[in-house]
C-alpha cells in the first residue's frame, strides 16, 4: 500500500484491509502480511502507522514518488519469498472487501487489474473529465501496443504473481510506472485479466505531485514513458502521437 499524506483515511483503511486480509487465512489456507510504503508523509500518517505494530512499513525519508513506492514494495515481496502481491491505495478509493476476489482471480493469470470502466453500466462517482479523457486515450494506445483488451490503464487495485514481477524492470518513480508494467507485461507474454471495481472519487480535486497537475503536462509525460517503453520492449513507435 503506497502512502503519502493520507492521515484522514489511513486508520479506517488499514482496519478494513486487516480485517479482510485476515479472512483469507482460514478460507484460502494462506498467510498474509500487510506492507505500507510511507513515501515521506508529513501529515501525521507515520504516527498513525505506529498504532498498527503488525503492519510492516518501509519509510522513505523524502517523497520519492508513487511509482517508487510500488517498486520498493515489489522488491520487498521478491526478496522475502512471497507468492502474490495485492496493491491498493490508502485514500479509501479502493474497497478492501474486494481483496479475496483478487486473490481468487489470480489463479491462471499473472496480473489481475481492477477496472472502473469494464462495466459501463455500473454505478459510481463521475470521474474528473480531464482524468477520464486522458485515461481513455492512454488505455486506447496501450490496447494497440500490447493487444491486451484493457479498459482502465490506471487503477491501482491489482494482484500480481511475484514470479511475474521478477521479470519486470521497473524504474519510473512517478505516476507513469504502471505504463512500464503494461508494456513489459506484453513483452513477456504475461497473462492479464481485468475485473470490475467501484469508481470512487473521495477527492476529485486532489493534486498530482511532481509538476503534473496540468493535464497537458501529464499527457506529454505519459506519452513519453509509453514511447520509451514501446521502443525498448516492443520495438514500436507511437507514430507521432508523442506531441501534446
């Protein structure tokens, strides 16, 4: 669970995650650990974590980025011999009761990704228009590049087989890291599946850090990551779409 300044929601989210993770033990015969990567929080989140001594914590002394937090969590899983990783955010936009579903669905797949748009008729909060338009554009490009029938490029609620993570060379510290995942997954012929998750926007006006609040800047950054990864792993170009 990547964490950066989520003191308002962190305690409740951890309580719910712990409850549903614990339910996996007797029902699925598995052992479960919780890991939070605190990415330099300065709002009291670190103090809240101290109330959960059973939760494992990696702390960044400064804010290194959403992607780096996930990368460090993946490294932890690889180095400590875990079999499956489930990722979700600490901002109450993912539903912990879905954790058993992700664990169940990973059988036969390497990555199971939540999608807020797989079921177009499902109820949910309306997404901020700029985010929805950019998600749709990037998802469409990913479909063309990878052949995966993706509907949501950005959902952070996922399950991964650790053996699949061992094959990936993830280096992007910011929000573009998931694009590396999709391109490299295709290059390694990983088996992927989407499952529907709720579309929840607790704070539609929240910031993108690292100068990415401007949608045009964010789009140019995402296209640059796509171009780099596609050329490196798939030997393909975006065909001029890199111009914002």
